[in-house]
C-alpha cells in the first residue's frame, strides 16, 4: 500500500490528531497499520442543534448551500495499467425499504450480515436497463426528467469557510440500516487537517422546501487512514452512520417552532444500495448525482502522477456532483444495484472515482458495526428556534 508523503510538520500534526481516533480492522486484507480512521459527528444530545441550523428560518441554510468541490485539481490521464484487485471479488447485496428484517425482496438481504458472492465470487451480470431518459456516458443524451433511486440524496454540512455546502450521497445496505456513502472530502475537511465537517446531515430525495423521507444527522464517520492522514485520493471515500431520521411536521409558527417526528432507520425508509469491491474495470456503470440526470457508460483506468494517484476510475461525463454513486448491476425496476465508486472530481471530460478494493471493504465493515437509534423526544431551544421532537 502506497502512502502519500506530506511535509514533515503537517504529517506529524495530522498523525497526532488521528492517533486516538483510529480503529483496528480485523479480517482480510491484513496490513501493519489500521485501515479505518473515524471521527464522531454528533451525539443524540447535539442532534436538535444540528437540525435547528438547517431547518430554522424555513430551511434558509439548506437553500443557501452550494455544491462542494475538491479544491485540489485532478488532471488524470487514461492508462493501460491502472488499479488492481487486492483479493477476491465480492459484495454486499442491496435491500429495499421493507422495515421488517428478512423481507428485503427477491435475491436481497435485509440484515446485511450475509455478503453476496454469487458465481464464485463474481457479482451477477450487469442488468442496467436501457433508459432513454438518462445521459449516456458514451455520448447519448436524453430527457432530464428522470426518477432517481430513493437512496440518492444530498449530504449537507458546514465547511471550514463557515458556509453551508452539499454533496451527493447514497444509502448503503448495512446490518443496522443506517449507513451513507459519499466522497471522503464531503465528510473529512482536507483544508483543516481532516477535521470532520460540521452539522453533517443526509436528506434522501431532497427538493427545495421538501424533505420526503426525513433528515438524518450524522453520528460517526469512517474513511481510509491514508485519506484522513495523507489526502490520498485513491482512498477518497467515506461511510457515515446516521441517527434515526426526523421528519418535519406542520407548525403554526413556521421558521421558529420546528416540530419533528421520528422517521425510523434510513434503510427502512429508502432501502440501501449494495456494495461491490475488487471488480474488473470496464463494467457498465450508472452514475447517480442528486438533481442531475444519470450518466451511463463503461469505466476505464486513470492515473494522476502529479498527486501520486494511481488507482482511479474514469467514466465519460459532462457533469456530475462530488459524492455521486457509481452503481453496477443496476436494475431500474427496483432502482437498486451495487455501489462500486463515488465521484471525487471531474478531469478531462470524465468523472473520477477511487477504485473500490478490499481495503474499502474493511472501512465499510468498521462503519456498519455502529448502531444508532431513536433520538429522545423533548423540547429544545437553539437561538430563536424551538425544536420539538415528538
């Protein structure tokens, strides 16, 4: 495993900050150092304050949020030799939004405990349905009137500039049905020695003025040690365990009194995409960015020697949003597939993602162990806002 070397003083400072927050990961692949780095985002007691920031003033902060873009410029070039698998191919099956354990639908698991390795470790053949409402990664464009998976939404957060921003995110199947995947730099602030973004939330299916499936405050964030410590873009991904959702209720005094009802677990409301790792490059892939038409095409290997990134994937695209989900084996009928990448940048007419290998799976395994439950009810005051959790 390569490591990206920074200036000695900065490296030492970052390593010191993360020392206490690094998790030991068991299982393959084994390495001499801990793979996953984690940071707390918000406790149950802090959730009302987080939601007051976003929902106060009739959602003024949500409306003001701007797309977040990685500041480091990526100038990747297509290469014949790119990322390589570090073990056998594997994956975790997707699950629909059935709240009852064991009722996730044909060929899917509800508890997330059984990894899917059909066909001797291979995922099932791609089943990406033709969709003329989508923009094709090979150049075919169509209508923007598309139905995104319910798992797709926006993650909102406050950056080191003290301004609200957003990235795309997606619900991923896990044992506790509470996991969100996005780009690492949409969770860990690369401008401030990887401190976590503040007031981090996920809203699936977000539309201005509408929160159809509730708001989910981040509880704990996980990324790869090399991204958190060395800004290695080959590892620019993150998994975030979220608290149970809260759904805004009608109020006679909008903007000041915010009533919120328990919305349950994320996966019970919108389902969860599967996860695939150590897959062959070149598979048909559907990329979903919130509030943008999907992109479809075959992936290809990319490298950017200037930043020592040599395990990247590319897919032809005119635009996408950071944190967008890359799904293989996607079926339009159920709007479920296997997450096999996340957009981290645009470069030369292509969307760029890290290659998902066994080390990503180790980070996922650490994240999926986190349990979260109902946010306790009560009346809370945050500045001019009164938050009533019913």
